C-alpha cells in the first residue's frame, strides 16, 4: 500500500473519530427514577441528565450540577415535565437532577415536607458528587412556580432536618437560584381565578391564615440574609396566577439586604413564557447566570 493511501486512511480514521467524539459528547444520558430517599413510607425519586463528557473539559472532569423543581401548586406535576430543560443543560456541560417531592393534600404532606425532600435531594447529590463527576461546591437550583418557591428556599435556608444520618455532613444550600414566576411571600393574598392559588397555598401550609407565623416561616422572603444565594428572577407582567408583585417584593428585599438579583420581566407574558424570542432571551441569560455560579 502506498504512503498516500496510508495517509488518507489515517485522515479518514481521524475524521471518523472526530465525528464519533462529537456525537458521544452531545449524547445525553438519562437515568430515570433514581432513589434518593424515603419519607413517610414514600420512595423519593429523581431523574438525572448528563453527558458522557464535554469537549471543553477533560474526560470525566468535574461539572456543575443543577436541581430542577417542577411546578403544580405543591400538589401535582411531574419531574419529567423538565426533560427538555434537563437535556439542554446536560448538553451545555451540566449534570441536571429533576427531583420529585411529596405532594400536599388536605390531610397530609403539609409544609415543611416538601422542603425536607428537596433539601435531602441536594445533600444526596453532594454525597454522590464523585460518582457523577460533580463539583459539590457548584450546585444551583431552578424551579417553576411552586417549584421556584422550593428552589428559593434552598437558596435562603440551611438544612432543617438531620434525620438521615448518612447525609448529616452534607449541606443542602445551593449557590444560585433561577426562578420562573416564583412564590416568595405566602403571607400575601393570592388570586382565586383562573386557578385558586389561595386554596393551594392554604392546603400546602395545612393551616388557615390566622396562623400567620406558619405562612411567614414558609416564605423565602422571610429568610434573606448575608448568606443568601444569587438569584435570577423571571416573571411575566400579565401573570394572573402568581402576581408579579411577588417577584417585585422579593427582588426589593434582596437589594435591601445587599444582594443584586438578575431580573427579567416580560410585559407580554403571563404564567408561563410562551413567545419564542422571550424563551431565547431567557435561555441565553440563564446560561450566562449559571456560568458565574
């Protein structure tokens, strides 16, 4: 065989290897229903989104992690609703964990059950950081609506319950929080239409509004201090489910405490970001924000 053919063969092999490497790096692995704890007889599960490795880091290099929390009024929803977001983040070099938590009912799973569940998830991620090639010092959280409320609590509170001794040495605090139309002050009255958010809040707390301290304790706005995480706050000005005043007041309280949240308000959006140009802008700012966490 001539040297030319050998050289062409080597070039072809290199090109094939390059294409395989790119395909392998962009391939998202999804691990469904990973067990991370148990509460009141209910198994708690999460889905993991990650790549085999990223092109801009060494093979098996450490990556930042992000906890994803779905909405649903603390009483419904699914961790699989965030599959598209989890897969996108994995392609950007993150390991994403879409977490489920106990749902509040009239008679069970009132606050702080959900807080305990999501804090357990963060601690479990830190405990298993080596297995997922995660930097345990770079963990963020992102949530939608009631999920944003829980994500915010991860950014303002330390671990509430140390019942799980295996995780006792791991923090549940996150570095950064991304909120889509989040709920921050449960002491405020909520709309009863088109969705009865007032009923959902009272079911979540399990007490009527005469129990003011309980509503305050469950409110992220009540726990802001110098250790509070960085926040990216996203909200539509036409939101009739979670008033944008929730985000206005939370942002103002953060600023008064010496923090500088990143704010994205959309005059033409409601409870959900639907317009493609807004989605594009949010994705860009989301990735910029996370890169600094």
